[in-house]
C-alpha cells in the first residue's frame, strides 16, 4: 500500500511540472484533430467502398 501512495504522490508532483496548453492552443489543436479525423474517415470509407465495389464487379463477370 505504501508503494501505491508513493507512486501517486510522485505522479502528482510530475503532473505539476508539466506545461499545460493555454485555452486557445487547446481549442485550436482540438479543431485540427477533429478535421483530420473526419477527413481520414471519409477517405478510408471512400476507398473501402471503391475497393469493395471493384471486387464485387470483378467476381460478377466471371
């Protein structure tokens, strides 16, 4: 139990040393991440649809 308490105290100290982003930086980074997630999800969805359509048509003609 002492090891756990010591570990949690050390975690608290290290989190206090961390440099946290300002609110504007946080909002900006969050928007960029959300835009990239939507972009890549759309891209992968389109690629999946294209490849599956191609494979279906490939085996349909045989």
